[in-house]
């Protein structure tokens, strides 16, 4: 098995686990099958550019973060991940309302 694919798969798994996502839920967020996530995490296959974009969006991270194998990822706040996922589902006017509310807590 290719060492790069193994390291990349471990990186994806670490970020998924940090957010407390099952492979099934993560696959749903990334818009791929659970088998695809399993193959990526186990270093058996790589991913397409679109899947990389979806994966990073689901985890609210940048692609370089997944490729930095030397650095252990910081453990993000699970509540922050929930807020981001809810926020992304709102209409633009609703997003503005949320931001206005959050600004009052400065």
C-alpha cells in the first residue's frame, strides 16, 4: 500500500473523529458512499478534486491541512462545528441575522 495514501487516509480519519462524525454521517456530508470514505481512510484509494472540496467543506478545513502529515490537528470545539453546519444551511438573510446576534456578544 502506498505510504502517501496511508498518511492521507489517517489525516482524514483524525479530522473526522475530532468532529465526532461516523463514516456514514461523514459520507453523507461529503456526498459519497460510506465505502468511498472507508477506502480513503484505509489508504486504498484517493479522491477526486470535487470530493476533496466537499470533504474540506464538511470539516471546515482547508486542503493543505489534510496534507500536513507532520502536524497533529488541533481539536476544534464540537459546538463550533455544529454552529457552522447549521449556519451553512440558512438563507443569506438568516445568516445575516445570526451574525448580527453574535456581534452583540462582543
